[in-house]
């Protein structure tokens, strides 16, 4: 049950923290396999899975902004909300190494934008803390994988 102070609290709810962290695990697992799998075919598959999951999650982040923009249907906010999906789709057409570099940049930009300008002012303060943590982890994994390629 929600209580009024929940939206003012900066404490991340347990379920949100666990689910957000679980969303980082496919990045971590695919990155490890892309570097350490014993067979080249498995490394290539893991690399493709990493890029595909990056596209899915970047699109998901755009969907968060789309949902927030529905309250006023501001054309600028709606346009910004579809940009991550369009850029993610473009990344899928790049060689994996280039895609990973661009995804690292895009996740950082979207994360900074979300933290600086909350998707909806009425959203809880803890959302920004969670976004910052998850974005930091995702960007770090992308940079680490890119550095090993």
C-alpha cells in the first residue's frame, strides 16, 4: 500500500531496487560471456545478445518518458521520448564494437537527462536515485566490454 510520504522519500523501495538490479544482470552476464566464453561462436552470440538487450533497455527508457509525456501530450516531450528507440534501432545496424560505444554514450545521456529533468515532476524522488545507480552500472559494463574488444 502506498503512503503519501513515499513520493517524497529518497529511499528506494525494495522491489524496485531488486528488479532494477535484476535488469542489469543480462548486461553483466552477456559481457562476461562475450569475453570469456571458450568458443568463438558463444562469444559472438553473447556479443549480439548484449547489443540486442542494450537496444531493448534503451527503448524501455524511452517508453518511461512516453508514459510521462502522455499527461500533457507536449509534442517536444513526446518526440524526445521516441528518440531512444529510434537511436537504439540504428545501433543495431552498426558493428558490435561501434554499437557498444554508442550505447554507452546514449545510456549516459539518457540517464543524465532523467536525473536532471525528472520524466514527471510528481514521480517519487527515489526514482532518480535508482536511475542514477542503474545507469552508472550499465554504462560501466558497456565501457568495460568495449575496452576488451
